[in-house]
C-alpha cells in the first residue's frame, strides 16, 4: 500500500461484484468478500463471508489461511465491541492452531491473540514479551501484516508503562512498514488509526501531525471505506485545530457528527465540535454539543469547565475539574485537565492549587517529554510564578513555552503565552514591552476569531499601568507590598522573603509613608488602584 499517489481502491465496486457471485465464490474470493464487506460497513456480510471462507480453506487443506480468516473475524468483532462472539472465535483460533497439521505459519496468530488478551486485561507489562514473541514469529514466516499489528501493540504497551522512547520507536516502525508497501490494506487501517490515536493520547503532536496526513491520504485512496473514516477525519480535525485551521476543523467534526455510527467515535466528534464552538465564543452551540457528547458517554472535561470559566462561572468550572482530576486518563488528557486547573485556580485566587497542578503537569511532561507537554508545563509554571509576584522567574518559562508552541505551529496557544509574557513584562515595569506583546497576541487572536480569549486580553490590556508618578518604592518594598495586598502577615512575608520580622515591619512602615496611607488595607487599595500589584 503506497500512501502517496496510490491508485484508488474501489471497495464498493469490489463488494458489489463479489456479492453478486457469492454462491459461486471459492475460499480466496470469500476471504476477499469478508474484507470488502468489512471495509464498506456491511458487518453481517463480512462475518458470514469469513466464516464460510475458513471452512472452505479447511476443506482445501490450507489451515494457515483458515486461521487467518478466523483471526480477522474475531478481530473485527472485537473492534465493534462484540466481545462475546469475538472470544468465541478466538477460542476457535486456538482450537485450529492446536491441530496436528499446524505449523510455523499459525504460531504468530496464537502469540498475538495471547498478547492482545493480556493487554485487554490491563496487564501491560505481561503483554510486552508476548507482543515481542508475536512480532518475531511473524517476521520469521514473512507475515508483515501480523508483524505490523504486533509491533503496534508492543508500542502502545511500552508507551503506557512509561517506556515512551521505545514505544514511539515501535510506532514509527509500523508507519514505515505501511509506507513501504509491506502491509496490506486490511492491517494498515487498524494499525494507522491505533498509532495516530496513541500519539495524540500521549501528546506527541509532532509525530501525530505527520502520520495523520498520511492516514488521511490512505483513507482518501479507499473508496467506500467505513470503519476508519470517522476516526481519520477526527484525527485530522484535531491537528487542524492545533494549526489554527478552525473553520476546516469544525466542518470535519460536524461531518463525523452527521455520519458516524460508532458510539465512541461519535462522542469524540461531538466533543471536538463543542471545543471548536467554545474557543470561537459560540457558547450556546458549545453547550449543546457538550450535552450530545455527554449523552454518548464521553467525558466533557476540561472543555465544559473552560466554557464555565469563559462565562465567569468559576465555581462550576472548579467542580467539574475536581471530578476530572480524579479520573484523568492518558498524558495528553491529564495535561489538558491540569492546564485548565491552573487557569481556573488562578482566576479564583487559589495559588496553592494552581502551583500543585503545575507541578503535577511538570512531572507528566518529564515522563513523556514531548514538545506539547513541555510547552504546557512551562506555561503553567510561568503563570504561577507571575501570579506569585515573580515576573523575572516567569518570563524565561513563558518564553520557552512560546518557542515550543511556535515549533509546533500552534498559533492559538502561542498567542495565549504572549498575553502572559505581556503581563509579566508589565509586572516587571516594562509597560512598552507589555503593550507590544499584547498587540502581537491580539493580531493572532483576532485572525483566529478567539472571542473569549480576546475579551480576556482586552481586560488585561486596559488594566491600569503603573502610575506615572512613581511613589518611589524600592524593588524589595514592591515585593512586600504584593504580599501585603494578599493579606499576608509580617511573619509569613518574612518566611517567604527570608527576612526577619523586624525588617518586614520596617519595610511596611516605609511603604505606608511613601504611599501616604494610614493602614495596610489602605495600602492594598492604593496598590490595586494604581497598578502596583497584579490583579487577582
């Protein structure tokens, strides 16, 4: 299967031709009918054809071909969630492989089925040697289809147990096998989708962008294709959203919403549509789409929480994120939930919660080390440092995040970081630099149509800059004033800044004198009114 420039495979035409002659088909043609029916979404016909094909191959004395038909029958039933019948046919596979006329060609099927079963049971460590065995056995007999499926399973297991580099190497190998025409269409489809889904779930957007493009080319070359079309389109929508192609991503998601039959894929499509409505400020449409996704069993966090945040409903946002944090899945999902938690916690003035979420996000990024996760972690840490009154600490973190988002060609995320950089520049006393960052971010957000983010930017940009008449506070006095404005006691300030209580008291007295106010509460009001501290 050549990916680029490949001739179109007309599965609809092949199915129509074979089904018209179904009564006269030999074993090989029945196997072809099973594949054509599967690819065009005729599951009942597919199951019937493969069942007949395996019996015909047995009659012809070709046990390995019979086992292959049984394997694909069980595999496709499992893909459609029919686990009872899938296990029945896997039992039939082991029965056939135990026959005296079994040989090395049937061994890879047994090994792969054992590995898949161990993976499904949640024993990821135990599945690794079984997948390796299946891959080696398949390679020994030249069965590239099974080798690709086994290597795909191995890669997914390795990534999920934390051996990300080894796992990604396996997934890359699968893609290279497909691209070099070593894998048939029947194995390429599930391998492609599983690999891209695994990359997206792990936050490896660099690889996912490349392989999603090739998956799209493959799907486009399969006329009448049903099983992978919706997933492929959704993967493309995700990548297009990242790249700022929001209108095209929305059309793709809506297409899947209108045509997909699988419940899981349909739920994901409604969630993607909801997110695209949300970031564009279409709140009512976003709520409706989130509702559709939830009805299908799809978790709607953190998107729904961010929609509440956009509406100023911070308590509802926080409640949703609290539940989501207890059920977080893969690294990409964890990172999205934790990044949203940082944002909402800061909006609520809960710095300790924001810091804890940022630290957890940093641990996640260190474990999987992808550009996307690194960018999210650096951005979160920078935002926390900024709100904690340390713009000098925040700026390098935010600039590192901006560089990573730019490398990923993610204009929306890069623009949001520039808003943070502008806020940090303002907090450090560089008002001109702040306005330049705000202007650059505004241009991108306006071009994308990111209405809620534009509103937040305008509120921040319109906030009072430091007073033109400088009260003459020293840098240390500004640090103390920042903490006074948060209601901290002298002792807590002293512990934070590594000063004595007496020194802090002297700084507070000097601050009150320079500001010309009688009390700490008056100093706090003055500081916020004149932009001497960051708004919370």
